[in-house]
C-alpha cells in the first residue's frame, strides 16, 4: 500500500498529505483571530496610558513627565504592531507551505 501514500516526481518519491487543502486556510484564520485578540489586549495598556497622559497634561504635570509617558505609549503600540505583523507574515507563509504540501 506504500504506492498510494507517495507520488513519484522525477527520481524522488514525495509523500502525499492526508490533510485537506483548506485546513491551512482555516488554521490561518484562527491564528488571525487569536492574534488580533492578543494585539488588542497588549494595546489596552497603551490606550490607558494615553488617557493618563491627557489627564496629567490637563492637571499641569511637568512636560518632561508627559513626554516620557507619551514616548512609552508610542513604544508599546509600535512594538505590538510590528510583532503582530511579523506573526501574521510567519503564519501566512506557513499556511502557503501547508497548502502546497
């Protein structure tokens, strides 16, 4: 029965995959949804920090403190966004590899 599990291509025999073609697409979709939720959870502290910065600025807090907190807010959002995009790219590449197997 080994004949039906492999496909001859040139001099090599390639194993046939038992998973459906749409399985990597579904897996990618689930990863996008879960990754988006994690992105939002990580971004929430940055949102809260933005509200805190606005409140502190309206109360006359030292400009240096407001600038440092604003920089921290931007850093959290930027790092989170870059990590999310990298995660989507890696997951997309894995989905394409899974579909071509």
